[in-house]
C-alpha cells in the first residue's frame, strides 16, 4: 500500500522535530525535504530514502523522521507495512537571528 503525504500526516503519533545543525543557521535555509518511507506493522519507520531537498537539510530531516511513529495501517484486523511519501518542512533562518 502507498500513502501520500497528507494521508501519512494524519497517522503521525510521535513527531521528533528536525534539529538544526549549528552551521546551517548561517546559510539562511528554509524549505521542504521530500522522503519516501517504509512504515512497519508496528508503526515505526523502518527505511527512509530521499526524493528531493536541499543537500544540507537532508540528513537532519532523515534523522528526525527515523524517530517518528505512525498509527499502524490495519486491514481486516491485521497491521500491514506501508510505503509513502512524507514532506518535512525546515526553517533554519531563526538560528541566524540569535
């Protein structure tokens, strides 16, 4: 089963915020990283692959999403692994203002 970003957003139970590496605040970066993810039967993220995004934001986005937990996808009373695409927004500009 493939779920789009909107469908996955509704299923998030635990979301770890993206961490801003200190050097990125100087670059005034903001935008979105698109990731393809595999969610296991238990709702944990099992695999993450990059679809697109700024090279400096990809690693922090992957690190955050690996800790996310989703509501398990259940069909006929049995949980199933699912694939999907999730968008991770980042805004490292606020770091530059400190």
